[in-house]
C-alpha cells in the first residue's frame, strides 16, 4: 500500500510531527489517517512519560493582555535554552497565556487543588443527590468532581483554540513534547482582571 506525499503532509500539518514519523505512522496504520493520528499521539504520550522526570530549568515567562482589561503572566519551562528560543515553544507559551485569559483557570493541575476544596466540592455534590444507592451516588459525585477539575484546572481544560473542542491543555503539552523532544512544564500563572478585587 503506497502512502501519498499529500497524506504525509496533511498528517504533519495536523500533528506537527516530523515527515518521517508521519510516514511511519501511516504505514503502520495501513493508510488509515485517524489511526495514524492515534499512533502518533500514543508515541507522544510515551515520550512525555519518559521525559517527565527530566529537569526543566529553562523556558519563558509569557504574557497576554486582552483589550487592556485582562492580563496574564505564565511561566512555562523546558530543558534547554535552545528549545526556549524556538518559534514552536514561543507560540505554545503565547497560546497558553491567551487560553488562561479566556478560560480563567484557578489551578495549574488537579494535584494543586487543596484537599479541603476537593472535600467541600464532594460535600456539595453529595447533598444534591437524593434517593440513589450509595454506589450510584459515589459515581455521580466522582463525575461531578471530574467536571470541576475540567473547569478549574488549566491542564484539564479544553484548549480554547481547538476547533473541535476536544484537545485539552495537557494534550497540547504532550504534542509539543513529542515535537520538540524535551520535557515541558507549566510552572505557574497569574491572571489579573480589571476591577477584580480577588487577591
């Protein structure tokens, strides 16, 4: 089965992965485009988990100002100054800052949510459920908690620029790790909104 140059080009445009990797993925998927995307995503996840323990002492602090009303500073780390200076990495930092301005997360990742906040949320959800067996109520609470994480944790949020509204910020990071070959970590952010008295 021959893999066309246009299919390779299209896969590269969608995933940002190198031409040879795209060709191999299409061959492995017997020309099935969606399957090739999945193969590349799995390789990206594997690469991300292998690199997760590597130190990220370089990177950028990015900023985004929306109409003079909302301002964001975000620190995104990588392993080397070389990667930090690439257009790909700069674009990632800018996109994350813009996403934070639009989506207003409260935490970077679910592990950052204080235990007392999680417990309070669970109590609220449990109080809303009546007449269900305990095991069903438990599943409902777990589902509502997942929704809470996807609303308030940056890494769990759907990327505002994703046209299909499927790709989460953590997927975006995994894709960039696969593309740039280095561990990438969103360290912290701060979001200011004009007239907001919080903080």
